[in-house]
């Protein structure tokens, strides 16, 4: 269990680095779009949004798995008593 908690802490800390990099990419793409070069910018914007979606979907998934595991453990404890 400690390994899993440590993994998620490292995972969450690494996400802040990703957000900073995405902000820089977004600013660069914005300047390219204003100059009329939209083909490359559109692809990069789609990639940024894809990373954003997976980040925000991972948090509810972890909460769901944690809740389900806690519920199973509670049932086992109640059954033993």
C-alpha cells in the first residue's frame, strides 16, 4: 500500500511540470496562429487538450478505485465480526 501511495505522490508532483510545459507550448502556438500558420498550431493545441483530458480523468478514476477498495475492505471487516 505504501508503494501505491508513493507512486501517486510522484505522479501528482510530475503533473505540475507538465502543466508548465503546456502553457509555454500554448503561448508559442498562439503566436504562430496569429501569423497565419495554423496547421501546426492546431495539431499542438489538440495534443495539449488530450493531455488535459487524461489528467482530469485520472483523478476521478483513482477516487473510484479507492472508494471501491475501501468498500470491499469494510464488507470483509463487517463479515469477520
